[in-house]
């Protein structure tokens, strides 16, 4: 006999954002919001987002801190150094260019730069202050000629895209043959993240809620990639993985993120994060992944 009490509520599970498989393990890490694909291992948010890109909340406390910091500029410089190992000139598109920090630097170094940004106000600032061509659009609406770009970059953007496969396949169309695609995302298998999961397990802090649930709504992170799943999405789109690099997140940013409520002195948190980064380096599990891919078709 089955009464109301034994009736099971069937949660609708979103099929895998990478491989499309739809018998995924829902409630991963004990969070209803998370799915982990049992076929390819992809971890993603179980929400049917209506938007094409989930933006960072404008009122988010770290937004200003991050986007206009010295660390952000340092980061752009490091990203440009990676590109210059493969290409030193050409047409470059930055998808999700934000405040244009990276594009300004690439322009200065001689690249012909274009940006795509969904926030009109931010795009206007980049156009007016930096004299950079920015289109307010998502990749689904934009119409560039096919095979226009030598380089396409996505710096910490793909984790905000509910349909990452579609983004990559659209960007591939506008990339020249032998052109390069550079993607950076947070590493879900990093020591940083494992450290947070461990702290959560021993009951010190509810970090899982912070890194998976809050980031979905505040930072707009809906996909959680590791090297395997990020490579998979490239291979799915018939592109060649040239190299995979791992990088540290800026110490300032992660210290502030982990210590939002300032329960620990900032200097101590920075020291702790330096140690976590060091362990990440030794374990080859740093907090970000950069994948360098080439369009061979
Ligand atoms: Zn999958």
C-alpha cells in the first residue's frame, strides 16, 4: 500500500551539458542543485537557466575588488604571455570581455582586437575609454564572417554558460583553420576546492554551499570543469588539444573569497592560501585550467 508519505517526488534531472547523457547522479556532494554525469564525470548545476550566459551578480561583494584590481591586470598579462607562445599577431576575439582589461593589453601588443560582452554599460565604457570594438551580444545572435579570427579567447567565461557545447561549436565556426582557442576555467579538482570540501566534511564551514550553490546565483558559475571534462568538450567539437596549463588564482581574490566574513585575520588567510597553492602545485591540481586548442578543420 502506498500512501502519500511513501510517494516519491521525481526531480527532473537536466541532461549532461557535455555528453547529453540523462541518467546522472543528482544531489552530488549532498547538494540538490548539483548533478554529476555518470558517463563523463561533468559536474553542473541542475537548473534550466533561461539566459545564455549567467552573469556575475552586479552587487556581488567581490565584483569591484576583482575587476579593477592590480591582480586582474597581472592576470591579463599572464594570459597574453600564454597566447604569444603560439601567435604574436592576428585577429583576436575575446568572448565575455568584461571591462576590457585583457583586450587593451592585447591591442597594445599589436593584435587586432574585438570583444563580445552582454552588459551594455560595460561595453560602452570599453568602447569609449579604450577605443575597442565591442559587440553587445551573445554568440547565438552574432554574425561574424566564417573563419574570421586567428585567436578566440574565453577567460573564465565557459563556467557561466549553461550550454557550453553550443558556445564552443559556434566559436569554432568563426575561427580560422589552424586558429587557436584559449579557454580558462576554475578547476573543480583543484587542491583549493578539495580543501574546501574537506573543511565542509569536518564541519568547520559550510563551504559547499558557498562554492557550488552561492556561486551559481552570485558568481554565475553553472559548470564545474576539470581537465578531463574540459578536454572532452574540445574533442566533442573536433578540435585538437595542443596543451593544458594549470594556474593559481590570485592570492588576494581567493583569500577574500574564503574569508568573506573575516573570521580569520586576512594575513593568516593569505598565508594559508599560499600553502594551499603550494600543495596544489606539488599535486598538480592548481585552481585554474587553461586549455589551448587548435582548429584543424
Ligand atoms: Zn556527461
